[in-house]
C-alpha cells in the first residue's frame, strides 16, 4: 500500500484521466439521496477550506454513509434519550450487537434488525438475507448464534372481506418471507424458536420483515469493532464480491417505495447460508485462536460502512485497495466494489505477524481471504485501485459529521388511517364472535409458519412455539455433561441440579401503537416482559426495531417521538435497558404510512429450565384463575378491528407498577412449580386466551366471570389491556400465588368444551370447533 | 444436461406449476415437469455421460439428456 | 465403545449427534477431508445441509474422502447410522437402496412424528418391541423415500423396512410411509427423523431416540440376547 509519489497532495490526490475523474454533479448527489444542503456540506468537508467536490467513488460512499439507514439522521437524537445501562449490560448500543451477562462467565448477545424494503421487492431473498445479516452481527462480536426470531407484517391475507384477489400479494409476500427465513436459518443450523406476524391494511404496500438473533459467548472473549494499531492489516474474508444490492442503502431504505419497483430488482442481494456457515466457523475459530484485533461484518453499504465505521471507532485511518478484493464479476468499478452488498463477508484487523495464520484458517474453512488494506494514523479513508488513488475522505466527515435533524412532531388533528373493513356484524353472538377471533389472521395458529422452521437444532430448545408464551433455551446445550464421559456404557445420571436457561419474546401490536404511540409502545414492552414472566424469566435487556413512515412528515415525527418516549419510560420502569437496535424509516407510500411499529425483543433468564412455564391447561380438575390489574376495553382491540371500528384517539392509562408487580408474582410462582400453566392475555382478550389454553392443553374448561354490572360483557370477554394473566394449577398452587398477589378464581379445567358464563350469558364451544377455527392460516400455504 | 424426474415418480413441483398456469390465464397445459439444468465447458465431451451417471443425476429417480452446444466433434 | 460422527461443510446436527452418542459411549467428530475413522466401532452420518444440499441432498458429501473409509467399513459389516442428510448421503453412496425426493408439500417441515417399529431386534432396534411407537422429531424438505416396487418387495421380504410413520403422520409422502430402512445385511440404517433430538424429555419431549443409540452399543458389545 505504498503511496505513489506521483499522486498529488494529501488533499486531492486523485489521478487525472481515470474513470473516476468524471466529476459527478449535484444532480447525481440528489439522485443518490443526498439533499442539496448535504451535498454542499460534503464538498466543504472533503477538503476543509476551499472545498473540493467529491468524485464518483467519494460521492457514492458519502451518499450511503449519510443515508438515513446508515446515519440515523432523523432518529439519533431521539435514541439518545433511551436507557442503555443496567446491571446485566456488558455491551450496549454502538457495537454490532448488544450483550447481557447471563452468569457462568457467559453473555447473551442479541439484536433485532429489519430488511423491509428488499423483502417487498423479493420476499424470499429479502427475508433470507435479513436473517443472514443479523446472524453476522452476532458472531461479529464473538458469540455463537443460538436462536432466531422473526417479526413480520403484511396486508390482509384473506380475500374476504375486500374481494377476490385482494389477499394475493400479501399471501405471496408471507409465503416468500417465511420460506426465506426457514431456508437461511435451517441451513445454517440455528433454530428459529419464535416470532410473530400481523396482518393489517397499512402494511399492504409496505411489508415489514424484522429478524432477531441471539448468541452465546464468553464474557472475556467478546470482540469489538474499533480498528486499532496503525500498520495492522485489514483482511476481507468470506464470499466473493459482486454487484448485489448496489446502491441498496440509499436507493431503497431512504426513499418511499414508488411504482418503479421492478427496476430495483437487480439490486436485491442473494444470500447463501452454506457460505455463512463456513464464515461463522471461520470467524469463531479466528477469535478462539486470538488471531484478530477487531471484527466487523459487512451489511448495508458493504465495505464502505464497515471500513469507515471501524476506522471511526478506532479514531484511525484506513488505506484500502479495491484491486485486492476477490470479485465474482469482472470489470467492477471501484465505487461498485465499495458499495456492493454481497452477502456473507466480514472484515477484520490483523497484526501483520498473524496474517499467514489467518489465511490458513480461511483456506481450511473454504472461504476467500484477502489482505485488502492497512490501518493508518492519517484519520483518512483512502481508496486505491491498485496503485491509483481513487478516493480520499476524512473518516470523521464520513461517519461522524453527517448532519442530524430534529424532528418536527405535530400530533395529527384527525385520523391518519382508514378504518379496517368490517368482517363481523355487530350483533354476532358471543359464541360466533369467539370463533371468529380465534380464526382471525392475527390470532389463528401460526403452526403453518413455524413448522417451516427447525426449532430444535443445537439441542437447547426447552419450549418450542405454541408450548409457552416465550421461547426457552437451555444455556448449556449439554446439561448432562456427556462431553466428559469416557466410560463405556455408564450413562451419567440424568438431570441433576437446576438447568439455567434463557427466555426470549418479540412483540408489538402496531394498531394499538397507532391508536396511542406512547401507551401502545409501553404495552409492547410490557407484553414482552409478561411473556417472559409466564415462563419464569426475569428480563435482562431489550432490543428494538423502530419501523415508521416518513419522519419528515409531522404526524409521523409525532408517532416516533411519542413511541421512543414510551419505550424509554417502560424500559426504565422494568429495568430492561436497550442494548441495541435498528431504525427503519420511510415505510410509506402514496396511500400513507404503516402503523407505527416499534418491534420489541426482550431476553430474560430463568434459573431452572425444568420449571419453565407452559401455556396449555395440563390437568382436569385444575383451578383456573385470573391474575393482574386487568382492565379490559374494546378500544383498539381485535374485535373492534373485525367490526370495522375506526382507531380510537388514545388508549386507557396504564399502571406500569401494578403490571410489573403482577409479572413478578407470576414469575415467582412459575419458578417454584406452583402452577400448571401461565398465559398472558393479549389479542382477543380473556375468552381468546382461555381458548388458547384449552387448545394447547387439549382440555376444556368451565369458567364463570363475575357480572360487571354496567359493563359490556363483550368488553369483559374480548377486551384487551396489559397486565392480565390466566393461570391454572392445583387449588393449593393457586392459593400460594394468591398470597403474593390478588387472584380471582374463575373456573376449572376439564371436559371437551370451553364454557364461559358471564351474567346471564353462557358461551359454549367444543374443542373441535375451536381447533377448526384456529387452523385458519393453513389454507394460506396450500 | 437436462435432468428431469423419471416418469412415474410423483413430481409435486411440476404439479404445482401445472395448477398455477391456468390461474394466470394459460390454458391447455399438461404434463409439467420441473428438473435441473447443468451447463459446463469440457475438454473431453465423451466424459459427460459418466459425469451424469456418477454425480450430476441420480439414475435411480432421474433421466437426463445431454446436449452438445458447440464443439470440436 | 466409540462412535465416529462425520462432519461435512454444512453439517448442522453433528454436535447434537455427538451428545446423543456420548450418552451411551465415547464419541468424536471425524473431519470429512481425511480418511481415518480413528478406531470407531460405529459411524454416524449426521443431519444438516452438507455442501448446502447443492445439486441433490447428499450428492457431494457422498464423495468426501471420509466416505471412502465409511464405505469400506460398511462393506466389512461395521455399523453405520445415517440421520436425515446422513440417510440421503447413504442412499447416494448406494449403501442403502432407494432415494430421498422432495416432500410432497414442497416445503421444509418440522414436526414431532410418531414412528412404528416394523422390524425389531436388529442392530439399531434391538431395544425396541415390534410395533412399538416412538416419538421423534422430523425436520426436512427432502424426505420422501422412494424405491421401485420390485425393490420394495425384496426389502420387505428381507426385513429391511425398519420404521414407518404412524397413521396420519407421513407428511413427506414417502412410499408405504417408510421412515427408516436398513441394508440387506442389517449393518447400515438410515432414517429421516432425528433420534439425536429425542434423547431427553426436557429438550426433546421424548427420550425414544436413545433406544437407537443403545441398540448400537449392545450390538457392538455383543450383548445381544
């Protein structure tokens, strides 16, 4: 990487007469997504006083690093208000993933990210590469990925009630996304253990595909991404670089989707899980052997963002030669190499003495490895094409000096969203209402989806989808320690001692956030924590993916501001700080923005997997009780949606402290095995939750709810609110919980039907009828 | 080389495509089968059959067809 | 006794198989690129996506250097267990008759399935009773077993049809609901479901899978009744 003395000064340094000498104009900058003012700032930054306009390579790099997706221009100031520190936090926001201490010298790394716009263009590859990207973030810090969860949003999938063909596109996206997630996760050997999917009109034109991953690593061996040590070598390893996703970050993620989607198809990245598996093993072995100084994965904006961010964190410079990058296609221009989003690539910093060993390891794992650059002390990012200097930028300007914008939030004066189309008449009987809810797309069994995912590879999964409110994973994949056995036939004694485990949940009801961004977001955080409580887990930390519309519109700015305020308040109250996350803005078309969707992922710990909670009724004769400060209301409920009600303006107040106390009590009771089952009440309300417990356990129930006088019995049956739990257990078990928190006994498990009496009303459905309704999504995957 | 499922063996991919085409307005389509294409450049074309037998196809359940696109012989 | 568990690029369940094997004996991983079986008494070809399932599942792994040794080992009567992708590799290597095709539902499917033991008392089902029902998870997209009618009839006569999916549980469309088969000699056995994921009630919901590994141990140690 010797500098050619013939190349001009440190300030300009671009050789004339090269392809990149063709000077881009401000029009080019605008086409790439920069504003006029941003372009002028870039010119100024490019060379202090005097200013020099950026060339093609430089402009491409600035346009990506200064895009919303990379720079968080509209959200960074807001995100700084979130709580990020806590007892268990080992690595907070700013690294590839966050990490929390889980005991035994181990940490759990986790994060959620989105791949929304690519999935709208090509759902299979968009979702697959979304999973690939989040997995790389996990092993980039030295943790081995142990689980994936997905959070999806599409338009209405059924043709009724909008008419024949209306659900076609949403079914196509759903099918592709689920297949893509399964393909990637299954092939790489990481179980997909949970997730959620919602179908709502506002997502019709803007689907959401968020992927969350967890990993386990040793606390002492975590690696950061800051490049260090001028003179050290930059090594790129993994797949070859092609033209995948060129311009992806600025073209797709910082602009609203328009009519011209077809033309964007060539920029979709294609993922190869087999390649990533090799890359994962290679990366972990490199770290295990102490061969690398820093590690970063290549995601949005490829080499540009990885190299620049490594340099920025380390406060160093980087010299990089695109001619050394292994290419898949001939004749790639320097700027293409710099912005390519080819998947399955990592960048590391290696001391020169270790470079040979690194290359050997790459060869062993059959991944391409190439020394492409050097760490310098210049504070500049210099891009060479062989000996020719084709780009020269101050690192600070690229990464840190991107302008940040304050949002201009204004609460909307009227409704933003069209009311949903009604599919249920207002006078439908409670019995038929329950069956309609249980069979509605947002509530029906997700089995046709999760059966496409391997949920058990790596042998940690203690609770699979639909067994409990949260996924549960044993920390030690070999809790019987057979690894040490050298005897020939004596099996070690089974299951001695507690088996510590992790629990994880991902949640967000976007419609309720739309009704009340502040309270709706608090509800999403509480939902996660309630799910964790039902399996006996204490929250350790939170990740979030903020999916919103165009933040330059005042009403979206208001949604975002209020949502982040709720997120912060809830995480502080629950002591579950944010350890990392992602923001996806501009999810909006001419028909309006998506529902504000702050997807929350939460990880918790339970001391003994043998006591992990279950959601299904377990035994005829068990007592059923309602626990928690549950104050149900039909406002913004699933029933309101089926009836075609417009969103209310605001949701009822939440007593976070009371919900937190109920979670604590439930968790304690689950941990000591006092309960047979525990289930958080969510969409569809109490009656739906009862149905879910019956279906999961294969047992009916006889329930009597107190008449609420002036209340609407339908609100009691189907109303929604945070803080309600359905538990079952022996009378002793239930009363032991009752000593810690108020419980209201409402019935008994047994029989082959669900009977709910309230006031004069008696609702009865058989398990068979419930099961038939619950299987509604199977027809979507014919 | 064109590699296709042997006749008589259920081809669910082919069936799915056969079902999908009429829904898009294409009538009168039957006997859809979905297989695999392998393209390669080889110095000695006489080896290709052995390649098919040994690796590129599974003769138990697949038939194959070899097409020499251009060549010296 | 010692199990050797093969490891190819793209194998996923090899460590799970290792753990399962270690419940009954010693076990170690055997790298695909070399030929030494390191004194293993039995070989396990594990599940996963060796070589990305490129071309056909198992088609490339079958030619790995380690497989040459495994083929010799099998020809000499050594015990070889192929699980899922391993079953596919053994069929491609012609150590087992038949082939695995794409699931009729054209999707990857993960489901806990009930299996019936059609032939017990063999090297892999020694601890099982005839007709016994085992609960074991299956997770695959290329699991539809196929062999022509003549082959099937011969296999049936020779007791090579070892496991079948219980009524209503055959989601991949395997002919005659076949879930697991052995070779004529009975020393090579392949099945699509994953016994290594059914060795523990806590994590597997069932420990029925352990019986297969136990049977192998009994066979190797000559402790057959």
